[in-house]
């Protein structure tokens, strides 16, 4: 997704978050300068809670592997 596409998607993203099921946006993508941080800041500037993948603590619940 390009930055322009992301900017055009902000109203739809906001609607999804306001629907109640989704709470935050996680920005993910290949390592390197792909625009992830810019995308995160664009969403945050629009009042949307957004984080990059590395900023999130993942917890997996379920049976442990042998």
C-alpha cells in the first residue's frame, strides 16, 4: 500500500476501529526503508492508534510444544 492509498483509507480504517472489534493498527512489512514508520505516523497524526510490529509484545496462549 502506498502512502497515498493509506491516506485515502483513513476513513475506512477509522470506521473499522469505531465498530468495536478492532482496537489498534499494527504496521508490518519487510525489513528496511519501506515506509512503515511514515505510515505509522500518518495514522497516529489522524488520531488512529498505530504501532510498528517490533513495538508490540506478542503473547501466545495454548498447549506448549514438546
